[in-house]
DNA sequence: CTTCGAAACAAGTGTTGACTTATTAAAACC
DNA sequence: GGTTTTAATAAGTCAACACTTGTTTCGAAG
C-alpha cells in the first residue's frame, strides 16, 4: 500500500480523526484519550497502533504511561500530494470539449 | 459526518484513489475506467457514486455515456485543513517537557 | 515480593463495505 | 418497434475492521 493510502486510511476513521484533533493541542496518554472519546482503553490502543504504523503519531513511554504525539511527515507528504493538483484546476482550458470532439 | 471525513473516506479506498489518479489526466467514462482498473462496471459505478457524493467528482451525461471529471473544492478544503497543522510543527517548543512537569 | 495502575495483547461478535451476477433504464441505430 | 450499447440498480457473498470482555505485561510503590 502506498504511504499516501496508508495515511488516508488511518485518518478516514472518525475516532482516529478525532484523536488527531485532540493531539494537535498537545501530547496525551492512552487513558486521557479514552476518557475524551468515551472509548474503551483497548480500542484506543488499537487506533493508536494504526496511527503509529502510518507514522502519524509517535510514542514516548514514561514510566507506566505512554505519551502519544503527532508527527509531521505524513501530514506534509499528504499536503504535497494535494498540491500537485493545483496545476490541474488552473490550466484546465476545458479539456472536456476536446474529449467530446474525439468521441465523434 | 464532517465533509473532511467524507473526503478522506472516499480517497482512502485504493481503487477510488486510483480512479482519482486516472481522472487527473482528463475526464473519463465509466467504461474506460472499468477497463483501466480491470474492475466490473457496476463496481466502478459504485465507486464513482461515493466519489460523487463526496463532491470529488462531477458527472456530465452525454447521450449514452456519463463522463466523470474531478472537482476542485474537496481537494482544496482538505489541503486547507492540512495547512492548519503547519503552526503546530513550527511553534512546538517542546510541549512534552511541560506535560511531564504537570504529571508530577 | 506483593499489589496497584496503565496499557498492550487475545479471542470473539457485529457492522461496514467491496465485490459478484443479474436485471433494469435509457439513448442511439438499424 | 426491435436490437445494441452504456451505465445505474438490486440482491447476495465475503473479507476487513471497529468494538467488546478478558487476560497479560510491566513499571512503581507500599
């Protein structure tokens, strides 16, 4: 799976998306996230696993707890990809007409 | 569901992602996409439905055929959202230290 | 060394959704 | 009007995955 697809897949799940929004304020532990989202701890761990595998999140174990924080790379790469579409919107001197001509 | 989530969900499926990559070259009919991806026509129609519902794609019916083309808005909105993270990477004068202090 | 707290791991359940084949709808052509 | 083509819709199957409860691991503290 391409890394862009992995990133998209990780972000597309509502609760994981919510976790990312929570983490943008600052690092959080598993328990804190579980409380916020009203999810059970194991499920939160699963979601964090997916986010971690996709590189969107990083763990830092402190004693008992594991502190999760956002990681910039996947976000930046996804934004780069979206940026490659800009050219398309701009120099679209309507290609649809050309297409229709070819069809005859 | 938020529109960002809808967009992410639509893009996160590998074949739909592939369809978007095909359409960036130019508009295509259902049949052309099905041939390219080696998928059956009904499945391609389903995928296009999802893309259309999310606003990523627009239809233009010409006689028998339906021509699909990309639509810029959802891409731009998603990029805007990603852009709001830039601040975070920059002014992160490591908040992790603060967090650890609070925990004691 | 026993207990307590936090979080990962295991196994099972239910739902979502990607695919299949078959059918229908609608436009073009004979 | 019947046939052909293109694509949407319907119904059913199967796999992926979000969630549950229960158990295990591991560090800290008594």
